[in-house]
């Protein structure tokens, strides 16, 4: 799934935060610490970021026409 440009609920731009969030989590920070460091305070924006799943690797396994 592709991260939305803006939060569906409040309209705040959040797409630029996802790569930074992913990097912080890979470095060993918890999800809460990473979101706090990015300055995401609204629950709706946090839910949008936490609800993303990277399915690109899964989709690439299928045959292309």
C-alpha cells in the first residue's frame, strides 16, 4: 500500500515522514519513540503511518505481462 500524501482525517501532510519513520525503526527505536521524534502528535496521523505495510516485494513475485 502506498502511504497517502495527507492524513485522511485532519489533512496534515504525512507522506514525507514515512521513510524517516522506517529508517528510525530499522535503527532499533521503538515505533512510539520514532513517531515522537518525528513530531507526530495526532492519533489519526499516527494510525496512518503505523497502518502501512510494504507489499512491493510480494507483488514483484508475480508474473508480469
